[in-house]
């Protein structure tokens, strides 16, 4: 007979299985980004800003939020992760766009000046959503969304129509961006960033120009789509309460002033 406070054998087995499952999940975690000792310094008119990333790890499929006020380095970090901005100094910067692939040494590409390789990575593996949308005014909504697919030689398989329907802009496919509202243009920008099924989408405050109600609706549609397509997403935002409800992990950061130097340290 078991003692009153002794756990049943079934309970012990269940806990052991849960522990093994958690260990397996941690083991299977594939990093799309692994940064170490990355620093970017900018100077202008007697003032300087320095972004310091001692260590940053982001797993494939994660949803990441950068939260903070203007000037804290959110856009600088996004530009580094998009590989359009070269660090001042870098210990390690590795990028793995898909499971099973070896990590790419981005720091080595920067050192060797292999910018064409980084450009190919961005075109094939990344989507980007800007605050202003960045749509081409002379193209229709349909052609703006399909642009990344056409540049990569991808077939017309209904993806554009599917995204337009999910983002509730299918009735606008034949219109030019100038005929759309700001919110509708941002939905088109989101569809364009997702159309070629990239490994990661980076969004720099994509709902900043919108009223709070519209912004939250569009952000919810956006996050639902990246989850559906199993795409990693990194979003800069002011609205931590909402992005936390959507399941995004916030990166830790602190900003300090040293005379004329503003320094932000980001970890995660």
C-alpha cells in the first residue's frame, strides 16, 4: 500500500514524460538568429548613439516584439537584423533561414564585402513592412503584392488572392495605392511581405500611422497570418499590452545617457 503523501506511479510517469518532452523541445529549438557582442555606433552633430547587443537568440517560428519610445534603437536593431546596416564591431552574427541548413556567417560576409550575397538572402528569405507601407504608386494592389514573387520567378498559385482575402482587401486588387486608405495600404504592405513565404518578416511599427482600433485589428490579422505560414516575425511597436496578448516575446533593453552618448543595450 502506498503512503498517503506518496505520488502514484502514474503521476510519476506523467511528470517524467512531461520533463522529457520539454527537454526534447529545447533540444529541437533551431535558431534563425544568433548574435554575440554586436555593436553599432552612430554620430551626428556632436551627439552619438550606440546600440549594444551582448547576446541575442531568436528561434525559427518565434514572434518577437521590440518595445520602446522613439530614439531607443528599435529601427537600428531591425536594420541590423535585416542585414542592411553593418555593425561597427561584431563578435558573431549567424543566420539560419531553415531547419537542417547550416548557419550562415553574416559577420564573415560583412568582413569580406560580400554584399551581393546578403542582398540575395534578403530577397529570398526576408519580408519587410515599413511604417509608410512603401508601395509602388504606379502598380496595382495585385502587382504590389506579387512583386516579390515575380522577382523570384515564383508561379501564380493563388497566394496573392489568398492573402488579400485574409487581410480583407480582395476588392481592391485592381486599384492603385492612392485610392486606398492608410490602413488598407498597410494591409497591402503586409501581404507583399508575406507573399513569397519568407523565413522571417521584419516590421518597423507597421501600425504607427493608424488609429488604435484599426492598428490592433491589423496587427491581429498580421500575427494570425505569420502563425499560419510558420514565419518568424520581429515587430517594433509602442503597444506592449496588445502584442503581449498576441503571444509575442519582448526583448529586454535599457537605455542610458553618458554625456553626449546615448547607449541602448538589448538582450534576448
